[in-house]
C-alpha cells in the first residue's frame, strides 16, 4: 500500500475520474477579487483543491516519476544523452536574450554577432565553408541538406536523372525518411563483414542516378570508416554529393573534420554535441554546413558582417526558409556559450574522453561486442536474452538502459554510449548493472521493470498522445 503516492486525479476507468487529493474548500493561495471572466475562476474551472504542501509534494513526486540525465547516466547509443552544464542554461535565461524574431537588424546586433560567430565556429569544427543555423533538429538538418543537394543537381540540369540517395542499411531511420521526403528513391547499402561500407557494393550502386550518399563516421557501430577518402572519390566521380550525418561528431571533435574527409554537406546535432538537453521532442537545433559551391543554396536569411555592422541577406539561389525566424535562438546561444567555454583544447578533450569512456565501460562488461575497434559508442549483444527485456530490467537497477535492437547487424543489440560526461565510478556502476542483468533468468527480465512508476508503456502512443495535464482526455 502506498500512502503518499497518489495522483491528483484518479483516472482509472472503473472509478471514473474522481479527484483523489482534491478536497472541497481547501485553498492554496487566496487570490481575492480579480477581474477574470466568470468562466475562468477557480470555482468554475473545477481545479483540484489542494493545500500548498500537498501541491509542492505533488509536483516533486511528478518530477521523480521519470528518469533524466540529472538522476543518473543515460547511455543511449547514438543519442548522446550527456550531462549539459548549467552555466549554459543560466546564459540562455539571461533576460537580455529574449529578443523578438521580428526586431529589425539594427536593434539586435549582438544577437546577429552570436549567430555569425557560432556559424564560423561550426564551420571550423566541421571543415565547412558556410553554415545555416535554421534547422531545428538533426532530422530537419538532413532534410535541408538533401534539398540543397537537389538544388545543386537542378542547377546542373541533372535533377531528373539523379533520383537516388544511397544510405547504408545500418543508418539512422531519419536518413531514409529525409531522402524520401525530398522525393528520392532510397538505395540501401549493405555493410561488409567488418561492419563498414562495402566498397564493391558502393561502386556497384553509384552511377548517373546518384544524387548523394548519406553517411555517418564513425558509423552506428562506432567504427571509423577508414576508406572514407576512397568512398568520397567513388561518389564524387559518379557526380554525387556526400552528406555527413553529424550525430557521431562527439567521437571526432577537434581531431578530424568531415569537410576534410570529402563530405560536401553535414548537419550538427547541437543537442547531442554542444550542450542542450534533449528528449521529449526538443527543442534542439540541427545547423548544417556546406562547401563553397553549395553556399548559394542555403536557407534564407543568412547573416553577414559589413562596414555598418551585421545584416541579413538572401543567398542567390536559396531553397527558401526551413524554420521560423533564424532557428531556435536560445539553443544556439547555449551551443555558442559551450563552444566558447571549452575552446579548441576543451573540444579535443571531449572526444578523447567520449572514446575513452566507451572503451573503459566495454572493458568492464561480460557481454560480447562483435565489432571493434569502436570509438565513442559500441554495440554489445544481449545474446540469448531479448534486448528490450534486458533494457527494462536495467531500470530496476536504477540506470537508464542503452538503445536496443539497432543496428540489426548485431544480434539483440545494446547500443551503448556512456558519453564524455561520466566518471570512472559511474561507468563501473553502469557495468555492474549490465553484468547483473546479463546473469539473470528470462522470467526476471520478462517481468521487469518492477521499480518504475509505470510498467511497459506503448512507446508510440506515449510519444504521440502524451497526457500532459491533469485533465482526462476522453470525457
Ligand atoms: C539522433 C540522430 C539523428 C537525428 O537527429 P535529431 O536531432 O534527433 O533529429 C540522425 N542520425 C543519427 C545517427 C542520430 O543518432
């Protein structure tokens, strides 16, 4: 029996929707006379009636019902759920940062300066010549980048013929979706036996119909594509462009640059690499960088510096706008603060620790890790156990599980990325949870989790139709 773990409203079907904590006549704060319309007063709105301590406990309880990066490690492979320092939040919360998107350029010179400097920083980090900050997520960056590839082929009168985008079978689902949304046929590329791009298969796949190859490096198994220059040559010789999915940039920061590897377009997952918490649908940012010859296709507006200060302009052959204003400003500001604070050396240190942490954690695990040498993440196999059950059981040990069942090249995949933010001790605690679960029987796994607020939820409907207020939906 739980005495103090009640919802404000009981929303079980059988009992109807009776208020549980609410008590007639209880008042939290006396509002006194207001000029609110009658239909918005406390009595007519039927808000739950609670005392202040009960209300405070209710919200504290709610905050503890979920697991987040401030509760413990969050080793979701490919997602980079790292700890993001609070100083960037403080900077974003600074009152002067609240600028209306319709303000004229002269009155927001400081904001435009940050935009331009962040673009320059990202360009340097990725080895790209020009950057737009507009796309609000990595997936939106992919879509924008593929539209730019399309505009490039259109400008060469090759758009009709180049109707295919090549994507490795192990790629993130958004790559396939972005290419399809931009109107392309997707050609899936199998991996070779060591988990990397199969050069023969690539040579066979490219041709006059190739618009682009989308790739991440290190790939989703954490493996560096050693043949990247050969890959770039094959695609470029066929007249296609190379798109870099930047979700794994944490492995390379300050050490290698997609632009130097031959990529023409890339996105940066600001909320994975540069300090913005993510999850729950955002907000994030997915700026993209391009090489010189693609600059004129970037979304509008772009910022530039003139003798009279910073101003906005429209690139010659722009693909148009992909987001309101100039992107998610406060997320971008956090990224700028983070990059400025870390500097070159800090960013280099980040990638060293991301790779070291993944390798140290892996060295502590009893599980099989078929593909090596990996960088910032690895994919372990749950073997005979079901990876989804394995993950649910990890919750009972108080840690968030890794990404499961992807990529499919590893049986019952546990895709794990501890990130650079975790300490040696935390990595050892994580390893203890992995190893404990790997030694448990099927029943223990099937019944898990036992210590969470909710048992197994329908992940699709929980994401599509979340219940975010005290109000029930169906009555
Ligand atoms: C996260 C991720 C994406 C998509 O990025 P979002 O910012 O979540 O839209 C694309 N590719 C890979 C490999 C990723 O991990």
